[in-house]
C-alpha cells in the first residue's frame, strides 16, 4: 500500500463516513442484529454506537491499521466486546457456522472480489443467520448508470478501489443469500452516482 492509501485515505473515509447524515442508515441497518456478529470493512467503527443490546460480541474485519486506530474512542465507549479478528473479508479466519449475524456498510463497493466476501460470510454464518447491509451501487436509472460507468475509473483511483456500478442485490443472490428486505433509494443530499443505496437484510439458507 502507498502512503495515500495507508495514511491519508483512511482519514478521508473516517471523515466522510462519520457524517451525521449517515446515522439514519446506520440506525436502520443495525436494527435486529443479535448474538455474535461479524462486521466486514469495519473502518473506524462508526457503527459501534448503533449496535443493539442484543449483540453479544463483534468480530471486526478491517485491513487498515490506521482505520482501526481511528476507531479508538468509539471502541472504548462500546457496550459490547469488539475484537479486530481479521484483515480481509475475502478470506475469513473463522470456522463454519460461527456467527448469528453479519454486518456490511458501504464495503462491498471496495472489496476486490465482493462475491468471494459474500460467500465467506455465508460460510461463517449459522444456517438462518442474517446479513445486514447498506451499500452504494448501481443506480436504478439508466441515465445515472451511464455517469456511474464514466466516473468509476476515477472513483476507483481516488477512493481505494471503490466501484460505483456493483449491483448489491445481484451480488447477494449470486452468493446464495435470500434477500429478506431491500430498500433501494437515493440518499438525500448525496450525488446520485454515489448515493444510490441498497439497505436491507439477507438470510444465509
Ligand atoms: C467506505 S469504507 C466503510 C467503512 C465502514 N464500514 C463504515 O460504514 O464507516 C470501506 C472499508 O472497507 C475496508 N476494506 C477494503 N478492502 C477490504 C477487504 N478486502 N476486506 C475487508 N474490508 C476491506 C476499507 O479499509 C474501509 O475501511
């Protein structure tokens, strides 16, 4: 990793992901999490204040050391034990059927092989376990999609490999999840190319 990706980008992500406008999506996506949870792309822990009381532990998977350090204050204030337990969502260091729930917020855009990460989540979730997700991705409107395709190379360059054109629903079903709830919407105040959100839950059969 270069200096930009290692020392600068995690600070930019910490600031942009920490905006108050994201709180409503975080509150919604964390509702219903319970038991032992695996969170991929933990970042700097902006979901921590939103974990419900029914969560008993969180295994955080995050490659960036700096992002983990930036999570410090939120981790100290956490009501549940959170342990950094892995570095790559594409290869999870956990036994099969280990977790009750999983969480991914704005992470499937960045993981190089998002399909592999979802298959790993299916493997480590107990049968019937639920993945809670909110992701940005391919917009519902063709005109926005065209701009997403145009801008994606620049976005990937500037934002650490972040894609604009991934379809969250397609990724989930291709990985064998059953989508239980799905809300697709444009985040108010965000550019549509980046603000086409998919928020919901998907069950590992
Ligand atoms: C846009 S940030 C979102 C952070 C956090 N989920 C949030 O909502 O604030 C994407 C995160 O995915 C992480 N990431 C990148 N590649 C990853 C991988 N292969 N496995 C797990 N996480 C990864 C990045 O380091 C970054 O923290």
